[in-house]
């Protein structure tokens, strides 16, 4: 294989039909999801005019993941993963439709926003572990880092396009139609899931005989006893809790600190997404390179340092540039932690172990969102973002010194 070919970030899409179909449908649907996230964040601020409630709404979408992702992972290990994903995506379509109808008719309140966002989080608690466990059936194991990089690229391409399209839709048709277009986008992923065919793997009789609690405890024991899994989980959790304030509070930064409107907020979010997409493309092309541990070390220290600087700056163009660089380091950190976990975990426990990762990474977000909202109300938005980032930097210095296995691969 030539160097040019090996560095082609899209080679994995060409090679694997099922992965290609799934990636296209998922990426289209994620554009709608990001449109909805922009609308939810802005509506939360408009309906409440309270930074704390903005954090509550953000937490409502992720708190159910903290509680239900482990049962979701157990189900993914014992049931048809594709069927789980199809069912959850169909119900997410209904949730987006309900948001559209309430916003369009003028009946959307902060209570409805929290309730429907919570339902979306509950569905995600079962859909995400099944999707994470599905990767190994879509590509060969040695191509998992590149597939995860491409998935991150699609996610962040949507992060760029979603806010941009949302800004146009809000200006031309009203904020309700961001929810309507998100509902329509779910049709793309449902179509892609209908076109995918993978064999349902045989269930191990021993695993099938175990009760739900025993199955979850088995995964916990495995993670605790297998290095460097505990350290990887700790990095995922702390970076989720301390890194989320910038995203949660970005509507407040845009409006109150930089004097921007919805379009400016969308542009800032897009800058973060463009940077994340660039980082994801690098991972998709190289799989993290020959020194993935060193790359993880650099990204894990640069990410919080950039956020500290971002909190001090009041120039929209410079803030956007800092968010671009932040996006690169954020996604490189996330993709390398995820791919390292996927490389270590055995297939029989993949759903449960990856659900633990989801629980600490995505499920840690509501903790960060609550902390961000409370700190912003108590000491100001800039201090909330900069202070949590400084703590994240201190943690990175400590954990990489304490756990050399993190940089050994």
C-alpha cells in the first residue's frame, strides 16, 4: 500500500459497504440533531433568561445516560444491536416531531423543553451503547481507530453544517422548523439501517444464564482489573465534566460577553465543529499515528490550556479561532480514548464496557452542565469556563504522570 493511499481518510468508507451506508445516514441525521441543539440552547435562554436553567436543559439531555447506559449496554450484548438502534431512532423522530409541533403552535415552555429533552436522553442511553458495540461488525478490528475517526468527522461535519443551516432556517422560517427538519433527518438514518445486513451473533450460553446485575458487575470487574482501562475511564469522565462548560455556556458567551445574536452563536459553534472535524480527519487518515500515546498526551494538555485563554478573550474573531483549535484537541483526545478502549475490549462484553465509557463521558456532561450553570450564576460565565479548564489542566498533569501506560502505545 502506498503512503498516499494509507493516508486517505476516506479509505475505510470505500472498503466497507455496511459502514459506508451507516455513516452516510448517521451523518445526515446528525445535521438535524445539531440544528435542534442550537434551537434548544437558544430557546432555553429566551424562555428562562437564566444561565442556570440553560445548564439544566443541557443536563436534561444527558442525565438519563448517566443512569440508564449500563442497562443499555447489557441489552446491546444480549439482543440484536441493529433492532435496538432502529427502534430508538424511530422514537427519536417522534420526540423531534413533538418539539416541532409545540414550538410551531406556540405552546413550548421551559418545562416541555426539559421533559422532551430528557426523553431524547433516555432513548440515547439505549441507542449509543448498541451503536458503539456495532462498530466491530461494520469494519475489521484493525480499522476501528480510522472508523471512529470518520464517525467523529461526520459528527463534527454536522456540528459545522447544523448551526449554519439552523441560523438560516431560524431567520427565514422561524425556530420551530429546526425541529421539523431534524425530524425529517431521522428518515435518512432509518433508511440506512434498513439497508444494512449483518449476522446476529450467537449468544454465549453462560452470558445468557447470568442475571442482569451479574452481567453488569462482570463488566465492572473487568474494567477495574484491566490496565489502562481505569485510567482511560477517568480521563473520559473528568474531561467530560470539566470540558462541557464551554459548550453549555456558549449561548451566554455569545450574547452577554461578545454581544452576538443567534447567527453569531451558530458561527462560534461552527468554529468549534470545524476544528473538531479537522482533528477527526487526522485520526481517520492516520489512526492516531505510530505514537498514539504521545498524541493523546499533547491533546489532553492543549485542550484545557486553550479553554483558559478562550475565557480571557473578548474578540469574536479570536474567540472563534481559539474554538477551532479547541475543537481539534477535544476530538483527538476523545477519539484516541475511544479507539484504545475498543481495541482492548472483548466482543462478549463490548456493549457493557462501552456503556461504562458512555456513562462517564456523555453521562458526565449533566454534572458539568449543572456546575457550569451554577458557577456562571455565582462568579460569572468567564470564570466558570476558565476555572473548570484550569482544574482540567491540573488533572491532566497529574494523571499522565501517575499512569505511564496512557502514553505507552
